[in-house]
């Protein structure tokens, strides 16, 4: 069903399918464009701008667009030969026989050529209807004016003006230029297409004792599929039979195979290297890992860097400027200087053609497309492209310590009993920590079980945010927590303080266990620092970025790790709800701050930062917190992110400088400013230069594909 009234989609915010060449066509299902018949409909969203809009960049970034322009180019090439033979220059300089109907023959051939150039007028119509005046408006004005002027002169010979060959050559060059532009934009790739390739088209669905080949779109949660050696996992699931080694580099970035056995989780797109497994699907379609990634990228594509917004405004105003210069050129050369009208009209048309903001329109989107694709391949998902320009100016990276700089795998190293017996201390601690989901609590509980301690049953358990826990065991109240909690309940002593200093100086995390009257003892744990952390801090320093660390640990324990890693600033004994305050503190000093955390209890800090990075999201790439998501818990990827942002921004600036600089020189040249010096641009040459400028910005963006994200 064709949907020409767009309000249906606008009201419900649903995605729709549209033709890149005919944006007014919108359908509910994929297929071929009913208007042109050859173009595949592409998925778009009415949420992009509240309705349809003419998107030249999207139009050009399809193989169908490239093929269509090339087909038109070949047809026009064939027609140009007879047109050139019967043209007035051929009669004048080559001695071709002139005859009465020659102008009308030219008109006929030129009209057919003009027909193949109507694609420019279709898009100009869309631009005008949506008040998004741009390159197609200028092209159409130039081509249309030249054709109509020539047609009138054919029927009124006294005008003595003929643009048929020039206008047809202009269409020929424009078609070839658009072909090159579309070919280049297509080659830039689309991150969504790349992600789609990660999934198989079919799956082996197990039904009772038989296996059936089905489309992956028909799979649902709870289905059991068979994944053989060399095949891809169709959706997220759990291995229920068999084992094998899987390549999960599409998500983790690690090429080392991971062994999967019964009970192991598998993510969509993972490649089975050997063995055969049966997998019960747990997340399919949009809720699977790949589905979440596609949703994330789709949302990111709706965002624009501020440089793109600037380029869009500049392109719009350039259209009006070029039109004004064209009219002024026509007036000055014909009326003021007194040159023939045909001469002045040729210059005016050249201004319209050469000023087309193609390069300006492509300068940023092409870079953004390649940057998104490059980021995804490195496990970096940017939810808002505008953050690229923020990240490049980073002064401080603030890391949450646990699980980001350290492995988050705590182990008990020491137990210091201050009152009573060790077994009683572990009974109490284990009983209370049974109700905790924190990594430290889990480590204490596991240690107590390994020691063969009978875990006491705790009741009336209360979580004391940022301090610890409280519970009732066998009629008495007990506490497990930090120094702050011990001070609050009035059991802190000099002996406790001395024990704390000894443990903290060794970089260990102390956990106090107490009754309502006295500290029973201290359980110390250590969290191993990741091997990548020190290198990440060193690399950040190399690129001029300072590093801060946020932790709830004591100052002594935090400083021990900070010294080990070479961290510049330490914020210790920080409550989870107060993390954002330290981000504000750094920002108040004029710093651009990136906050890197796990995206769970770091949400306020991630939001407060200039750019929030949820690090180590793994398969949960759709986490709400964070502007940027890293799938791995590798702090070095923060370095990659900053390096990428700086190189991407550099390309954006280079392309903008070229696009603007080209127009600053090209428009005066087209207007005839350099004619007194013996240099004049014709419409055909102007069209070639305009197309060449577009190809140059695309080619420059392509250089991003060759960059290395390592710090040198």
C-alpha cells in the first residue's frame, strides 16, 4: 500500500520503507519502488525529523542510485554523438552540412537527453516542497534555463542563441559526477549493513526429533536450534547440548576462540569453529545482541555532529547566495558591461552549476558513516555523533575503580579478629552477605563457605547505602561495612584505626564486622589491577589527557592503586550517589570530562560528564546510561575512542575547508571575475569541477579506513 499521506507514520512513529530516488514514496513493507521500478526501498524512520525529508546523502549511498546514474550516463553518451555532429560548432568549424531542420533535430535529441536529466528536477521539486533548497535546486535552474533558452531560440531565430550542446554536455557530466559520488558513498559502507551480515539467513530449527531449515525472522524465544561447525549463531541463547569453540570477536573484539559447553551463553553472530551444539534461544530479533546493536546504530544515525548542522545551514544559504550571484552576473555582463545576452546567460548558468553544494553536503555525512563503521568494528557504539566533537577535547578521563581499572574479582587475603573468634566473625559476615549482590559480599560469602563455616540465617536485613549492611542474627544486631558505618554506630576505636592503616597501606580493601557494641574484626580483600590499566593511563598521558579515579575505598587503599598506575587525581571514600559531584568539581575548573563506569550505579556521574562512557557492557549494548558504549572492560578502548574522535574531527574540518574553499574560488571564477586575465569557465567544465569536488571529499573521508587507533 502506497502511503502518500504521511500523517499515519508521523503519529505512531513507526519505521517505513522509501525509495532513495523518490522520497515521497513510503510503504509498510520492503520491495521495489512503484514509481521507478528499479530501486529497492530502504528502511527509514518518521522519527528522524517528525516526517519525510529530502536526504541527498542517503539517496547517493545506494548501489541502485549508482547503477541508475550510470545507465542514464551511457544513454546520454550515445545521444551526444549525433547532437555534437549536428551542432552549430560542427557546422562552423568542421564543415558539416547545414540544413533547415537542423535546429529542430538538435531540439529533438536535446529533449531526449533532457528527459534523462529529469532526475535532478524530481529532487529539486522535493527540496522546494520541503523548503530544503540545495544542490538539486541549483542544478535544475541551470539546466532548465539553458534548455528553455535554446528551445525558444529554435523557434525565434532572431535570438540567435543555442545551448543544446552545452546543456546536454552539462547533463552528461552531472550524471557521471553523480555516479562517481554514489559509487564512492556506497563504498563508504553502512554500519547497519555490516552488522546485518553478522547473522545467518537461515537456522536449523529442532522440532521434536527432526531439524528444519527456517528463516531466522521466524525464530522465537524458547526455540532450540542446531549450530554446526563453521556456522553462525542466529540469536542469543544457552547451550543445552554439545560443546565447541566460538569466535565472538564481532562483539568482544578478541579473536581468541572461547570454549562453550552446556550452560554457557552464546550471543547472536558468534561463529562455531568446531563441534556441534544445540542452543535454546533466550533473546531473538530486536532483543538479541545484534538487534540491540542495530537499534543503537539506527538511533545514532539520526544524530548529527554540530559540524554537520553547520554544513547543512551553509549549504542552504549557499543556494540563495549562488542564485543571487547568478542574477547579478547576468545583469552586470549584459546590461552594465554590454556583452551579448547569450554570453551573460552562459556565465549565469555556470554560476548556478558550479556553486552546487554537493561537496558541502557530503563533507560530514561521509566521514560520519565511515567513523560509525570503524567504531563498531572496534567495539565502540556511539549513541550521539555530536559527542565525537566533545570527546576530542577531553582534558580528564575519570574511571570508576572497581571493574574498570581493576578486575572486580575480589578475594579475601587477611582476617584480623579484634573481639571473639574467627568462626563467629565469618558466621555473621557470611549470613549478612548472603543478601548482598556486591562483588565484595560475594567474595566474603564464598570464603566463609570454603572455610566450612555454618552460615547464620539473617533477618531484618537493611542495605545502608554507601556504608554497608545491617541484620539481625539470633536476636542480636550486627553490621558489616566501612569505617563510616563503624563511626556512626559508635564502635570505632584506636585499635580499629591502626588495623585499618596497616591493611590500607598494602592496597587492600577492609570490611568491618561488628555487633552493636564492638568491632568483631576486619576482613581484608584485594582486587587485582588489570594488566591493561597501567598502559591505558600511560597512553592517555601521551595524548595529553589526565586521569582521575573514583572509589568508595579508603584514601590509603585508593592511593596505593593510584601510585601503582600513575593516576593524577584520586577521589576516595565516595558514596555512589555523590560521584557526580566530583565530575562537577573537575568541570568547574574548565575541564572537559569523560566518565567511564559500568553504567549501573554510575548513571548520575555518566550523565553529568561531558561524555559518559559505559565500559564493559558486553552483550548488553543497549544500556541506558552513557553516550558511548564499549563492549569490553578494557580501559585502553577509552584511548582508542579519543584517538578516533580526534582523527574523525580532523577529517571533518579538512572536508569543510575544502568544500567552502572550493566555492569561495569557484563562484567568482564562474561569474567571469577572471575573464580579464584570460580565464573563463564554461558550464560543462563547471559541472566537472563541481562533481570532482564531491569525489575529493569522499576520497578524503575514505582515508579514515586506513587509520590505526593505537597511540604512537
